[in-house]
């Protein structure tokens, strides 16, 4: 189950200060982080290392997903929104590290005789 489908009703019930636009901006932070970070990840992937980029991305994704879940226990509206926004943005950046790194690894591993695949 995708947690994004549960988030708007949760915010409506526990943090009714924020409307649909603010929830949409919060959920959009993931895609903004992904799109903004991907070109930089691609540019510096050779110096970072493909395996290291995927490992860092997985660790950041775990940390940001954990903090995004913990934010649900915060009763202060401003702090809840700030932590949730930063967590979603970090998830997008971490996912760009994972996706770009995995695509690079796949393209290197399967370059020999591509007609086989």
C-alpha cells in the first residue's frame, strides 16, 4: 500500500490547518527533489561511484522515510509540515541517487551483445 494515499485524510483529521493545496505541495516535494537532484547525480556519479551512490541513496531513503513516519506523532502543525516537507524532499534526492546509480550499473553490465537481451 502506498502511504501517499493515506496522507491527505491523516492531515485533514489531525492537522486541519492545512488544505488540499498545502498537502499537494508537500507530496510534490518528492518529485521536485528527484528532478532537481538527478542531473547533479548523473554528472558526479563517476566520482562518487555507482555502488556508493546506491548505498548512500538507500541509507538516506531509510532515514527520510523513518522521519516522515515519525512526523505523524508531532502535534505542532508548523513543525509537522516542516519535517514532512524536508523528509519528502530528501526521499526524492535519495531516490535519484538510487535510480541513476542502478541505471548506470545496468547499462554497464548489459552492454556486451545487447541483441541477446
